[in-house]
C-alpha cells in the first residue's frame, strides 16, 4: 500500500471522526456541559459519574469535549476560509499585475507575517475584547500571507504556459483568465494548503483560549479546558490528558490528510 494512501486513509478517518463528533454535539450531548455538580467534582473517567468523568466544578467532560470540538473546528475552518479567499485574491492580483501592485502585495504579506496569530490576538483582544471573533480575525490575518504567497508562486509558473499566452491573445481579461484557467489549476494545491493550515489553526485557537484571549468561558473550549486543568494535574491528570489528546489527535488527522492529499493531487510528487 502506497504511503499516500496510508496517510490519506488514516488522516481521513481521524478527521472524519472529529468532524462527526463536532456535528453530533449540535444535536445530542450526554449531559449539559455547563451544569455544575459540585458533589461529583473531579470524577475519574468511567467512575461514579460515568462517561469521561467531571472537572473541578462537576461538569461533564465528555459533553465539554464534544462542544469544544465544534467550537475549535468552527473557529479554525472559518479563519482558514477567510484567509484562503483573501490570500488567493491577493496572490492572483500580484501574479497578473506585475510591477508596483505585486511589490505592494509582497510588502503587505511581509507586514502580516511579522505579527504571529497569538500576538495579533492579544493586541486585538486589548482593543476589541476577547472571544471567538477575535480568534477568527487573528488567525485569518495570519493565513492571508500564506495563501497569497502560495497562490502567487504557483500562478507565476502557470502564466508561462503557451495556452495562457493564447488566452491573452484572444482578448481575455485578467479576471476571466484567473477564473477560467488559473483557479482550476490552483485548486488542488490550495485545498492541500488549507488542510494543513486548519491543523495549525486548531493549535492556535487552543493556545489563544489557554491564554484567555480566545473563546471565552463558560463556552467549552479545548484550550480553556487545558488552562483550567493546571491546578489539578497531580490529583486529576485526565483533566489535561483528555483535551490535550483531542488537540493532538485532530492536528495529526489534518496533517496526515494534507500529506496524503498533496501526494495524491500533485502529479510531480507521485512515484
């Protein structure tokens, strides 16, 4: 079995399971994730409270993990989608309009690269307040230069082809050229890059929530669960192991999926 098929199969299975859990949380939960049950606090997995145990306030961990999956994925996917649309548009503009426009786009991407998502989120939280919107804005701003650079580099290679010259001679505008010829050729690479960026976005969202500038309590979030578990690591290590394992598994799944898609969609990478 080829390496690409193994990566694609394992990554697709893990990613599909995480997505299924996230979607399931919108229709069914084993318990109310916000309900406080102080007498049943810090229950171990499969203990007296059943399920995956409870946190320091007696809230059901299984329900929190399920809702946290939806919150983490919704922030990550939305932020990457915004970064993909804006970045691809800038990258195509830079490739089609050489000269000062290309230079302006490149300098803008350099400026955005200078501010990591976590630093941007801290600044935005100070100005706008924390929350999912702040996390989405910060992560999307970080993704814009990534997609802009990838799109520009790939588009410059395609623009040297003879059929592109023929399309130009036929009178096609830059917008029509991008829609008819560039985007179909760039779609595979952008999908692969988006898959990898979602994995990074999940990590970033967890870090922002851990620092208190991402998803705000009492809304469940994997990063927030890790932050709350710090005080109880010795007494109840499962409080950190469960959300940490969920983050690691999700990132692994998306990375393997992206690796498999890259090998599958890139003809030059096939052996």
